């Protein structure tokens, strides 16, 4: 019982008192279950509002676009098609993040520059020889639009692409415009470890908590204001209409377009936040290569029935655990997670709990198997080398979670003036 009380108390603290008071309703459900877009017209993305204005703010400018397959209006029309129709030859260049123009490249695989078959425009890779637009890439534009669907976790690299593109635009005297989109984790969750400066990397470019609860537009404003990049561009954020912070993705009525091969559905970002850190260790199973990536937590020789029963006894709100045996990895077993998207559980507290339990139940074999560059990447994703040490030493979950609280409290206060919704 003490473990359960400790977990629930700290999970609530890590999500913030404001989160609990504004979202929790009887029965453990979030009030967002009944949310609909606010009045003033149907739900609209930043791209939709730009189109409704007939692209007025772009007239007379040469325009580039950071995009991928998620860059589409609410009716599904690709943003690059809308921009080319409206601007003609003034729409000059495309720029693509990790996973490429079509979102089909696997994680970590370099993307080559290419010509877009849909528009005929050059699509410069920002996940190849360079991850920051080179001056020559920006020579033919006056402003650069950012229209990527992020998933709300610091280690997902689209926000790193945004930050470095902002920096490049500032250095070259170009305007930067964010076409805002929903955070699929909602705007209320704030949890997880801070990013220590020594571990800044492309999977941790911006010093925010692992789950920050910001839209891309809000984060861009915060990046600019706090000088988290070497130079600050002239920044414009075109907001959404109708988004509320307690919304899940399904509340928006938007069709989900997979953001990358292992984020296939609108709830996938919840699971990415929960098991992505565990997945950075060798010798574990989180479901990569299955139809439900990130929805599992397992390892070799684990008794899945006992593991599921043990986690279920903790009474973690909004999460159920089902035993499984891996078909892909013989001898691996563990639990399949079922997370209520309207729930309030701290996903990073759950992430550390799962990593701790999988390591303990496998005799720390994943830690011993994770060496060299893979271990460094694990540190970079978490934002510190402390978790690896804590797992190796068998440190309990509660003090790990408690160590996040000062930075989380400071971040919650700091982000307030940048909240647009």
C-alpha cells in the first residue's frame, strides 16, 4: 500500500495541482470527455486560419515550408498544395524533418534532399548532412513556415528541427511563422525530468520537461523569449481556433495522420511518452515492429501474469495492464498497457516505474547490455545520466520523481505567459 500511495501522490504532484483541479472529475475521467471546440466557427488549425485570410500575411514574400505528410488542412488538403495554389512562384522551397517528406523513413535514418513530386519544388533535408538550414537553403525565401504535427515529448525531434530552423532564420534575416497544431497529449500534462545542459542534443534540444504541455507555437514563443537559441528570429504564430488544453486528439474531430512509422494512431503519443525511455535500453521489448508500437513493456524471462497482477494491484488510475508473450521476440514477455487518453496519470512516473520493474525482473540485464553510443543516447533522451545510475543502484521510483519537482514547478510558472489557449 505504501508503494501505491507514494506513486499516486507523486504522480498527482508531478502533473500539477492545476491539472488535477481543472481536469479531474468523479470516476477518474477528465472533463475533456465532453469537450467540443469553442464557439467562433468549426475547429481550425493555424493553416486553416491562414487559408481563411487568403494568405494575406504572405503576399509579396517568397515562402518556404517545413513539412511532412502531417502538413495538411482540416479537410486533408496538403499545405504545400494550398500554398502553391495561392502563391504560385512565390512559394519556392520545402524542408523535411526526420522520417522524411512522406514520414516513412525509420527513426535515426538520414534523409536525402529530393524534388517533391507533388509540387516540383526542392525538398531540402533537415535530417541528413545538416539538421539546421544552411544559408544557401534559405537564400530563395523571405519567410519560413513551420507546419509539422508534434507529439508533445521533448525527445521527438520535430521541435528540435523547429528550434534550429528558428536560429537559422534569425541569422539570415528571415521571418519564422508557426502554423499551430494541437498537442496530442493535451495542454495540461507537465511531467518528467529536466534537460541537463551536458546532455543537450537533437533528441533534447530545448530545456523543457520531457512532457511540456505546449503547442509548437507556444514553445516557439518560449524559445524566442528565453533565448534558447543563438539568435532570435522575427516570429509569428498563427493560432488554432477552438482548441482547449484539456482536449484529447479525438475531441478536435481531426483525422490523425501518422507522424512517423511508429506513431500510427492518435493515442500513440501517450505510449511513446510512457515506454520510449525504456525502449532506449538493449534487451527489452516495447512493441516496435508490431501493430502497436510503444504499447508494451517487457524483457527476457519475465513472468507476464505476475508482472501484470503486481502493476494492477498498484491501482494506477487510467491505466490497465494485460500480460503478453512476445511473438516477435521469443522468450520475451511482460505487460501490454491500455492508457485512458482522458486519464490523469503522470506518464513519466509510469515510464520510470516500468523501466525499474523490467530491469529488476530481468536481473538488470538490459542495463548491462546497453553500452557505448546506445547508453549515451539513453542519457540524451532522458536528459541526464542519473536514471541509468538510479536503475543500476535499484533506487526506488518515488525519490526519482521527487527530484523532478523543483524544475517542474519553475517551468509551470515560466510557461504561463506563453499559453495561447
